[in-house]
């Protein structure tokens, strides 16, 4: 009798353990449907949240997040750029060097090994450095061109599963010309060399819940949790030799500068972007970022065909007419003009068969960058574009 009781107890424990055990999550290339043309909408929150528990079979619930704003990255086909013929797509990815703005386009690639950043193409831009050097004749010119990164950092490897671990580096180069009359420098060529290293490890798997666009909780999604430690070393060269320390000091930089950060990233099969991410040691908190589209009907935003969109003039003045040209599928739905926080303050209905839409912009619109969104009847974002409005302020 005692043996029978022990057997029954063992069976009950075994059944209970099966019920709470979650299946392993594996991410393959077929599970990562990233396309050349799409709009990637992500929401940002300033809430400070706890860091996720690591390990197998976890349940992470971040459904109580409240978004402060949303942003849209617009990706497009790379075209026939000779330096990036094997790239998947490109997007505007402007850079900042100290206080200097560098217009740039980033290229990314996807192959059987993984998903990674391939390089950048920047524009030539010139800045006066009189506030630094004291001379109105002094300048710093960033020389545009292609920078194909040396090496490779896979943000996702194929296949990826729990406890996978990889450490990879690539080298980025930014060319410039420096004129400092006091030191006899006249358009002297130089470059910044950055060695970026990422240590990525899949530290957990389980179920993740995030907010939907309307604030409701999503259904739990199967996810992998990746921890990423990222570090960079910057070196500076001038006239074919390491830049002198006294000159670097004037810019507030030094040879071999180091920086580092770390964050968690969640990925789910069937969606070609991170689902949720947060800083591990963020200066201003954990800075959660999430994508409701990943959880919407358990399909990704890429499952919906995107509409090719062009708008002109851009920039446009407040009070002017801004014309949107739609290509491909004819939509019924709505066009919205939103501020950078995602608040729509101007809307217009799309009628069946619409190919172009004219928006009479309010004359009181302040200057700034805005987002044009095209939604279908179900409220899905099918196209978006940034527009610069020269307004009344």
C-alpha cells in the first residue's frame, strides 16, 4: 500500500512538472521575416522597471508600461550603391561627434548566419571650430563616403537558442579634414577609428507580455532573452599619425577613449525586430522600448503589405499644401499628421482608389519634425514618412 502511495505521489509530481515546464524557443532565419521596405514603429516609456529574471521557463510581464512617445524608423531598399550591393536595406541613421551632426545612412544585411549592420554612407559637412580654436578661419570638415565595417557583429545569429553565446567586433571609420591655423594645419586629412565589440548571450526563454497600442495587455509570446554588453574604443589619427594629445584635449577627447553600455533584448519567432529592450545600467533609468506590432494577432507588422509613400514639398511651410502620393494598393482609411510624441493633430480620410492626398497644413503649426502616417480601416500603420515643417515660431 505504501509503495502504491509513493507511486501515485511520483506521478502527480511528474504531471505538475510537465504542466509548468515551457518548451525551448529557437530562432531561425525563417522565423525572422525582416524585409527591405517596412516601417518599424516602436514605443518608448520613461518608467523605471525591474530587470528581467534570467533562466529557462520564465514569465515576464511588462503589460503595465505606459508609453511617453513613439518613433518610426523607415527602411527602404539599398538601391545600387556599389559599396553595399549585398545589403538588405538602409535607413537614415545620423551620427553625432561631440556637438557636430553628421548626416548618414546605415545599411544592414541578413544572411544564413545572422542579422548585422553592414556599414554607413555619410555626407560631406563642414563646421567652423572658432569656439574651440579662437580663429574664424579654422574648420572641421567631415568627408562623406562609404564606410563598410571591418568585421561583423551579429545582433541575431541563426539558429539561436538558450545559452548560445558570441563575442564579435567590427571597425568603423569616419574621415575628416582639420584646419587649425595656429598649428599650421590646412585641410589636413585625418580619421576616427572606432572598434565596437558586443558580447551577446541568450540568458533566458519563456513568455513575455507587453502593452498593445490601445494599452491592453498582449497575449503571452514565446521569446528568447539576450543580454548584450557593448564597448567601444575610439582612436584618432591626423596626417597619417596618431593625433597629438594637446590637440585632442582642445576638443575634450583623448586617444583610446573607451565607452560601454549593456542592455537586455527580447526576440520572438515570426517577428523581424526586437520585441522589447531595456538598459541594464542606464544613466536615466531602464528606458523600456517595445513594439506592440509583435504581439498583434501573433503576427508581425511585415505581414501587412506596406504602401509606397512620397510627399512633397519637404521641407514645407506651415499653411502650405503638402501632397502625398500613394503607390501600390489603394487604401481606405486615414492620413494623420503627428508630432514626435505620436499625437495626431491633423487627420484626413482616405477614399477608395485614392492615389494622392492634399493636406492643407494649419498655419499655426510650429517648426519641427513631424510624422505622416497612413492607416487602413483596421488602424494598421501601412506607411509613414518624416516631414520637416517650417512653421510660425
